[in-house]
């Protein structure tokens, strides 16, 4: 019966997962099978999946079942004719649809895509005719075609039409799905439930999993305003719905989905709606909707993408999906989901005594259960702080203050004689800070009077007020004398020198040791279960950013002057890809921010838990560690630059540093020699951690705006890009 198993395996190969009832119906319609034959096919499938790899082989059929198997085998022999003797067709070629003039169907049937049958199947002149699908595919005309560069080769045949589609209605009233690569599908669905059914059964949309134990990405449909009208959805939400983030429960489309036994997540039918049926085994039946006119695509990160024509929007989202992942919501949500996709919480265990496998924690992941943070890591209002007095304000000795820089100082007399203020910005600084960082994977352990270990992630209560920036180590046995008044402290976001014991993440304390000073922690919350959880996340986002910037003409091997020239006006070369680059950077910052998500309304009161606390990925300690490392990485470069050149920053804001210089270019103050940068200092380039030109203004401009707002320490880094100052700097 091995031929039968091979044949049935071919029948069900590459099929979209469907609920059993729908799968039986589809087998019957697609192949004209009887109920007995369908039952036989499914039974073989179940036996093959559950028992073929176990010591016991599936039981062979008997009696009437054997006759049904025989009829099924005969039918399969007609559906899958054997290749000529001696030929071994390529499996990938067998799955490709015809490209001839008659290849009009959008989705070739399972018969057309299936691999050749088992040896012994009788050849026939050609495959038996099958019922054609209800949608067609065609290449759009020149005015519809998406720009080149969107298609990705080597797609999984289950998802041959890409990860997503933009659904729109053309001038003739036809509903079209614009996929990546310029492909356009006709959509026969007349309602939202039918659209979901069509997506799962015919559209062949989705994306393969990013990690072995992970799950394939669900297909994403982007609904334009025309599609919203066609399917009975509002073009814009009412003020009440906008504040709630969803359609009202009594909307007719919500009722249609309920009647069709589709479910919505707790967030309801909102800008990023998820429509699903409970999974049956490992099979998923879920479609995600993105509705730009409901502000699904935040203009701060996606620019004007929501107003693009369908084909161009499909290109923008398709490039992002292929390089990062299929969007799961905002860029922040997607950044967080990418962490989980690369490190799924569980994996399959080894077979037990009965041959069954069970889910177990995936090593290197955060697991399935949330862990409590340390009290010092908890943001204000957290349940751990419920016992504090109502208006108590925690200081550095009670709360971990690991935030990005916001520091500035008045210009010196010598700096006022220079002509320009030049800002440089670190590329994907927080992604670079995450690279190679060891973070905790489990909960914290409280330790009294610990010995500091730079390899152990955690939060440390330690006094760093004795660290004097006037004399610091800049090499193994080399000390430098600096003007500490002109430098920000590396230990506080405002750049102020600490005055006593405070809580710090491991990278901050390790930097104090690196500068040549002894540390003696009083207390610590340490995470002995740890790992480099963010490495894969960093690498994927880095590769996505570099590939997109290369498409925009900014490569990684450019000389400093060539790099500055390539960065000048790079957004205008391809505005759509520039949007993708911005979205990738927003994915980094947003994903890290989600690690310490605060309450979002929800009727929350201080001291009560909020929704985000139930996630294993609510990890303020990981966020703090990344920010800590990013800040000390920047300070290290500032110190190296000061020790070598005698130049000090005027202002620092997050990953932007401003220096006074005689010229308008970073090359006018960065110490390059024969094209080589200062070791350990700032280096121009597109890679994460390297710097680019942020903007240049005159020294007179800086002094004028500070005088106008009566703010001698106004952070000029905030406005260096275009010089526009709209209000007094409040540090937010």
C-alpha cells in the first residue's frame, strides 16, 4: 500500500489548512470523489501524519474500506499520470503554473501543482479536467503595474502570490486584489465572510515561518476605501468608534462574521482586525485586515503610504513583509511580534512512549508565561508598587532610570568663534545596542551585596558618583585627561553626575568599570537564566535596512565623502522604498518600546494590572538593558573623540550629537586619516552603529533661538535637522 500513501500524500500536499468539513467538501468538488473516497483519503492522511514516522505503520484497510481505497487509487492514477520512464521531473517545476497564453487561472488546482505519482500508476494522455477556480490572475496594464523590485524569488508554493494583497474596486466595479510583483487577482467574494473564505481557499497568500518551531504568517488583506464601500464597511470610523479602536458590536459586518462562525480577537473589528476560527490541530484559519483609512498606517512611520494607489501600496508593504515580516499591526507591534516569530515560545518535544510529541519551552525564548519584573524595574502604577503612598515620587535609589540622552550645555567662548553647528546621527542606534547583548530570559533573583559580574544581566544598586570624567581610561593601560564640565555623564539621561546610590542596568555599571573605576553594588536583581535573545531580531532588521538603503543607492562600501553624497536626497530616488526604510527604523524603536508598554486607557487605575502585563514579552528589564548599552556606546565614542581631538559635544539627544565646527560637513570635524576613522570613534557609514549627517545650522542660529526662548541649555540637537523651533524645549 506504499503507492497509496504516496498518492494520497501528493493529493493533500501544499494544501491550505481548512477545517475538516470544508476540506472534505473541497476534495469532493475538486476531484469528484465519493464520500467513501474522501473518508479514505483523509484517514490515510491522518494515519500518515500521526503514525508514518512512528515504529508502528498505519493499519491497512479492510473490507469496504479497501474497495474505497482501490477506487481512490485508480482515480489518483488518472489525476497524477506517471512521467515517462527514466525521467525525473523537478518538484519545483511541477508546482509552477503554466505561463502559456491559456494560463489565465490565478490559482492552479492541487492536481496541476501536485508532484508525480508513485511508481506503478497508469499513465494517461493528460490530466483529467477539473473545475476551474473562481478567480483569475493577470499582469496589470502599465498604469496598474507596481514598480519593479517588489517580487521575491523562491517563494513557498503555498504562498506563491506573496504575503499580502491590497483589495480595491476598479472603474468597472470589479473587485481586484493587488499582490506583490504586479500580480492582480479577480476577487469573486461579495461579503467579508466570503472574502475571508476566498483568501484561505484560493488566494495563496501568506508567508513561511521565520523559525523552525514557529508558525506561518497569516495572509494580510489591505482594504482601500473602494473595497470598504463594496463590503459594507465605513470609510472612516465615528469618533466613538475611533476612541474605542473598533466597529460597534452591532455593525452588520460583525454580525455577518458571527453568522458564518468566524471570530474576532478581543480588539474587535478595528484598523488591524484578525478574523479566525479556532485552530484544529496545527491547522490555522486566520486572515488579518489592514484598513488605511482607519489610520492603520501611522503617517509618522509610513508617511503617505495609505494614500498610494493599490499596486504601489502592495509594493511598499510587500517589500517590508519580505524583508522584515508580514505586518501584524503598527510598526511597534510588528517589532515585538518579530521577536516572538524568531524565538517561538514552544517547540515539539521528542516522542514519548506512545510516539506522541508535546509542546515544551523553546530554549532561548521567553516562554509562554509572563514573569514579574523587579520592583526597581516596575514603572509607576505597577501592581508591585501598590503599597507606596499615593503621591510618592521614586528617586534613583528606588527606580531604574535607563533612558536615552537628552543633554545640552551652553557654548564656550571658543565654540562661539566657530561658524557652524553640525549634527551627526547614529544609524539604527538601538538595534546596534541590541546586537550581542545578553539579556534575562526568566525572572529576577534578589541578591544582597553582590560582586559585580559584567556578563550577568540584571539591575544593580550601586554608587557611581565617584567616577570622574576628568580622568578616564581610553585603552588597556592608557588614561586621558578631559574637561568633565563639557561632557555628559554616562550614568543619567540628563547627563548629570549622580550624587549617590542608584539603580543601573548591567551595561551602565560595566562601563564605569571600563572607565577605570571600582564598583561595589549594594543590592541587585539578577537573571541567571539568560541569553542573546535579540541577536536574530537585530540581524533581520539590519539586513532589511541595508538591503533597502542599497536599493536607494546607499551601499555599505562607500568612502566617507561618497557616503555623504549618496545620502543627500536619497529619499527622492524612490519615495516608496524610503517609506520602507523609515518603517524598518520605526520597527526597531517601537518594538523595544513595547517591552515596557504602559496602560492604554482600558479603565485602568494605578496599582491594578493592565493588559500588556499578561504577555511574556512585557520585559522592562530587556528594554532598559538595550537603552543602557546604546547610551554607553554613544558616550564611548564621544570620549574617544574628545581625547583625540579636544572637541566636545554641544548637545546630545537620543542618538544625535551636535558639534561646533568651521565647516558644514561632518568631515570638517571627524578625524579621518587616509579615509580611515578614529578607532573606537565616530565613523561615517550606513551600517547600524555608524553615523550619518543629521543637519547643519549656524552658531548664530543656535545662540539666537536660545536667547529668544530664554533657554541657555535648549537642546539644539532636537532642531538641528531643519532649524525650525516651534516652542520651548520641554524634553518630551
